[in-house]
């Protein structure tokens, strides 16, 4: 089956006959391999219709927080549709484009995860074959190309095809797409196979706002030889959509109104998997039992191992939030079907990765390159999940064995904990409980899920919104002839006697943007975007924070316009300002850069490059950058590595970076054509759309020498638009203060520089001395009392908090944490021994006073609930068939402490019920198990409470 989406732009018509399509016939379509389907599609548009072949982007979206995964071919082209593409980038020159895009639909708006396996056409991973026209062709050419490809080149019988088109929408006032209907009739589609549908089926939108428009879809009837029009768009597995052609004519405004776009767009995409006639050697049966269940498992595993392979290869690993959490669920679902249905041994899922690489590796070479790492990640996560399954089974059994368990209804809180903390799919919890004839409290579980979703959405929606230019505003700027912002001054700084000198900048206000509208003026208190003819401010991009500073206006030098943010959109630098006075287009302003903030960003950005180089040198060429964030106070760097760095590796990276800093190497930069820059050996790049020409930043070695291929020292060289130091010595010092695995296989480093690095080294040294001093005192004088032992334990705890939360060398933090854990074990052991000795003395006195009775309720003098519990344990050990409860008055808090234990074979009274009743009587709470329990009361007369507790136990046990 085939799913195709088509979007293009108005322009000169292509030379393609509308009557070139294959006539209606009844012969069956030929079988084609995936590679043949893909190559036929790409060759058709590339060779016959002059489209440029563009590689697939990774499945992790480029700078698009609205998506968990790339889920359609158009995702990487959103900057073109929105008009925000850098005018110097290759993307800005696209007119006709074709590609095969890796897509994942699991989580978020498009989520096919639970449907995979139940039918033969849902996938979490698929390849979207797409063709686009940006300002070149529109509806007629797009429809003709699609029909020609399907019927003539793929050989699909025309009598198996149905076409839907947009019927119009009275609510939004959009008329029916009669133009498209007439095009299909001219091509030769019979009126009975040309079907109108409303906006739900045939009006495509990028999001709540932005480019949108009517679409026309081609559907395929798997049966044939009949009139299947009634099955179109009815969710029938027999008649499925194979190609969607979207004609973007409108822009959805924030107020939901539609405005016509300055130029029309067409975007097409086709799911390669929907054209394949065979998916593997299995029976193809559907159903939840017997052989149907086995075939469902085959489909699940085949789909999921492809999803896992492409995600992990692109740096999306199983984790606990966002896209990583979705990958974790996909992996665990595949493991379940492997183990439970196919009864395959552990490791089977990872063993399929080489097959995925063999099938898809030619078009996605990263699968060959990352094959071993993909297998390692899958195997490690599979082992962890299988261990979690055992843990979960034990937790379910313990819950069912609890005395307070209500027969037949499983606590929703436990089910939610299994899902949230151990990663159990909720349907797996249901299956495990069904075997025990138990059901989850569904109403309470739904409440917990909604509560969690509210928290998550609240976290995601935090933060102020930025002023942004939409496609219509950008088009209006072009119409008015507003030139792109000249921002070259951001690079034009120099060194003068070890001091950085930044250029002055005077500019003219060319445009003002407020309330999603271009305006000619703003007044005091109004938030707006200011576009100038030139700027020295750096706009946020490439992981580096934007510059800070302010404007002053000619003739009003004492009024400051603080710049809150600086963003880049379609070649325009937008300065976000809350006006402190009147401001209008044409005003002259002076830009005042916060030089301290800028220099700090420059220091940390150059330090990031050195860190990237050092990691690769110490850990090997397999290290790949997965993200970075450069701000004035610190830098963050994400990279691929199998496990966290050990002490020796951290120290090696530290030495490597600081050797380069001390050498005070010159930092060279030069703009080059992108094609030329990519020839440089050892060049580091990340998944971004780079401008052309592009800026190359190299340490020590001149860019011209690198281009000539001269052998010289191994060095840091990257494509980078950021602002950098001119010499490395200004960094002074770099120190890694944190390194941890955010998900398996991806580590995150946080580092500081200059004074912050020096201060962190000093803090590390001071804390090291404190730990050594405490260790010596604990070794020299073993505590003789519980108070002394607890003082040692408290000191260890306070030092542990300081080590965990104070910036200091990460290698030293790990070392100190290990030493403190050993000291904590020593102090805890000392406390336990002294408490046990104290409890033994108290128990002995009680036994001498009262002997071994069937019911023993008494009070003792202690401030420790732990000692009270240990005393109860010793009394119960001495008299296993006794019911024992002890109370104590805690002097410093005024609370009453309670601890109890009952015989193992107690038929009528549980410890938690007894303690709970007594503590409620005392105005407090208790908890525990069937055998032992403890709690506290807020107030009360202990003597009265003892009598009440004894009477309660006698009534329950008939003693």
C-alpha cells in the first residue's frame, strides 16, 4: 500500500499531458521490492521532471519542539513553507525537490503504535517518498505526475483507484476545490470514482496556525472488480489511501481566520510500505488468538526493529521523557511480542538489526555505520526490561497478598507505578491481572493519567513566547522591499593589548512588528520586534545564546530600549524590545552591546569546540555531537558514548583542553562555499541546514592550509556561525563539573570556564580536605554512644549534599561520592550496632519485669523509633507467639512513638491494623505490613493509650 502527500507552488506549468495516464484496466499490479519502489519514485521525479534529490533528515526534528519525531516528508522543508529559511542556505534555492524521508509515527498527534500488528498497513516506521514544488508548478502538474507514476510506472490498474477532493467548508468560508475536480476528470477519472469530502479528510493544516490548504487523495482497492466508492475514507483495510496531494493556498492566522498565501505550495509524500505487496514469510493472518496472534507478533517485531534501528542511529535512545520515552515503549512492546508470543530467546530483537541495515543501509548509510551500537543499546535495554518484568510480577503478587487488598479490584496507584516507574505498558498490567481474575480500578487509573498529563503539559507550556514573523509578514517585508538585515558586524571585533574591542553600530529602524502585524510605530509599554538595516547583535542560533544590550534613539539618548531577545527569521534579525518610549520606522538608533555577556559567550563557545575535539581524541572517532548549548555562565555538550566517562577519561579530557588553552593558539575563521568546506579532512558538523557560503572555525591551523590538505597538527575544525575568541588563552581554564548519561548511549557534559572553573577547583579541594578530616576522625575514635554515631552520620550526610550540589571537578565529585558512601556505611553500621545493643538491654528489662506473655503492651523510654522497633523485634524473637506493642514519648517533639509485631500465624489481627487503630486514637498515623508496623501519635496520655491498645487487641484476638 502507498501513502503519498503532494504540495507545490504556483508558477509556469510543466510540460506534461493530462491524457498521458494509463487507461482504466483490470490487470493486477506487478510485485516490486522496497528498493525498486523507492528507486522508481526517485528516478521518475529526478530524471523525468527535473527535481533535486535531497537526503532524508534524521528522525529527530531539527529545532522543532512541536514534534517528537519527523513524521512526514515535509518536516525538514517547514522553513521554506514558512519563509524562514536562511536566504544564503541551499534550502532557500529549492524549486523542485524529491526525497525518501525516514518517518516515525509513535507518540504525539500521529501515533500508530498500538495499531501496528493488528492490521497490515499501520507502521511506526515508514519511508515517506515525496516531491515538492516551491514556486514552480501547482495542481494540474502535480495530479498528472502522480497519476502517471502510479499507473504507468508502478503498473497499478486504474480501475483499482479512487480519488477524493475537498468539498468546501461553509464554516470557514472556503469553497469547494472545483479546479482539482476538473483536472481529475480531464485526466480520465470517472465521475463515480471522484468523491468530495469535507475538511476532516481533505483539508490539510501544518498546525494550529501556518500554511494550509485543500488536498486530494488517491485510494487503492485491494479487491478490485467492484464499485468500492462507499469504502473510501471508511477505515476499511480493503480500500486505503496511497497518495495525498496537498495544495497550500492559505495561511491559518492565530485568530483562526484564513488568508491567501502570496505564493501557492504543493507538498507530496507517499508511504513506501503501502506500495509493497509482500512483507515477509509469514501467513498474513489477522486476529488476537492462534496463528493470527503469531502473525501479529511477526508484524510488530518487523516494524519495531526498523523504528528502533533508525531512531538509535539518529541519536534518539530509549529514555524517560519525550521522544526517548516513545522509543522505550516501542522497544518494550517488541521485546514482549518476541518473548511471549514468538517465544524467541533473549537477544533475538538485536539480532535482526543487521538485516535492517542490509535492507535500508544503502539509502540510509548511518545504519551500517551505527549497527553495533544499535545492537548494544537494544540488548542492554531488553535485559533491563526483562528484569523489570520479574520485579513487577513480584510487586503485583505482594499487592494481592496484602490484608487491605479489596478482592477483585487492583489498586490504580500500583498499576500506575508499574507503568511510570518500571515502564510496564498498561495493557501488559491488564494481561497479568486477568490471569489472576483481577481488574485495575479503571476510574482511578484514568484520573492518575489525566493528572500526569496536566503536569507534563504545564511543564511544556512554560516560558515566555517570542515575537516571531509569520509567512505573511515575511512576504509583506519582501513586497515593501525591506532588505535582509546586515549582521556582519557581530564578527568584526579585534584584540587591542589583550582587550577585545567591539564595533560601534548605528542603524535605521526599517520595520516594527507587534501583535502579529507589521506596524509603523509603537508606544511606551508595547512589546514589539524591531528590524534594522544592520546590527552588531548575535541572534540565537547554533546553540549559542543571543546577545544582550539596549538601543538608544537619536535625540533621546537618556531613554534606554532593552533588547530582551534576538532571533533570526528568513534573513531578518528581529530584536525583541518592550518600548520605553515612542519608536517608529525611520528612527535612527545606536546599539549598545553588553560586552561582558558577549565575551563570556565567545569564551564558552570556543571552549565547546575544544571540548568536542578533546572528547574525540580521548574516546575515539565514534564520538558524535548530539547537541550543545552555549550561554554566558556555562556550556552544555551532548554526545554519543556507550557509558559514562570514568575518572581517568575525565582527567585526560581536562588535560587535553587546558593544554590547548595554555598554548594560546590563534582561532581562525573564514567563509567558504559549502561544497568547498565539506572537503576539509576532520571537519566536524552537526545536523543543521548550513548557509552557503558557510563559516569555518579552526584552531591553530589556518583554514587555507586545511583546504590544501597539508599534513599538520591534529586540530579542532568545525562549521559554525557562532562568535569565537581570537586566541584560546582567554578561556584561562575549562572544567567539567557534571557528566551523566541522559539516556543510554548519550552523555551530557556541563562545563565552566575562567573564574568559575578556578572557583570550582578550589571548592573541590576544600571538600576533599573535609572528607579526609572526617574519615580520619571516624577511624581514630569509634563512637561509644548512639548520639556520637548519629553525629558522624549527620556530618557524612551534610558533606554528601555539599559534594552533590557544589560545582567542582566531576572526576573529583565521583571520587568523593565513593569515599562518602563508604563512610556512610561505616556510620550506619555503628548506629545499628549501638541501637541493637540498647534495644537488647530494654528488652531484657521488660522480660525480667513481665516475662513472656501472650499479649505484651508496655511503654519504654527512648526518643528513637528505630530502637523502639528493634526492641519489639527482640521481644517477639524471645516469645514468637506473643502480640507485642511498645509506646514511647519522644521528648524533643512531644509525639508518641508506636511499634508492634504479631505472630506469623495470627488469624485475626494484623500489625498494620493494630498500629493504625492505636495511632488514630492518638491523633496520628501508622503503616506497615501484616507482621510488623510502626507509627506516631500527635498527643495523648500514654497510660490511657496503653490500656486502649491492650483492650483493642484482646477484642480482636479473644485473648
